[in-house]
C-alpha cells in the first residue's frame, strides 16, 4: 500500500461508499473531469459519482504516487464490470487544505 495524502486517501475510501461520501472530499467549487465531461461543485460531483456507481461495479487500487507541479498524481488499477477491465488510470488531484479542489481522471 502506498502512502497517500489524507484528502486523497479519504477520496479512495469514499469511492467504496457512495456519491455523498465522495462529494464531501471536495471543496464547494471543486471541478472533476472524467470521460470527457466536466462536473463543477459538490452537487454535480455527487451526481457524477452516483451515476458511475449505478453503471459499474469496480474496485480501485492505488499503485503509485508522484507530484507534477501543483498536482498529486495517483496511478490506480481499476477492476470491475466495465469495458476494458482491468485498466490503470491516472488520478490528477489538486488539493486545497484538507479537501480536493480539482480531479482529472485520465488513461
């Protein structure tokens, strides 16, 4: 297991739960970019996570961490019932104190 900053560890823990738990990891004006879409604010982030969880069952296993400028990049292996499983994705986090201000998920 890798050592993740507390807000990022909280995100991956919340990801096992539901959209409400995930949304609480973010600042009020946070932005998430995933699958070509942008979600701004906790309400939109909650809806995004709820939709993803309804469509797919998956487990995310963080495997590597790096810092690139003002972002923390976590490479995670996702395994589940989605096309292309398993896949390694990059989670690019920008933190603001103990919350996430931005997250971009890329292949």
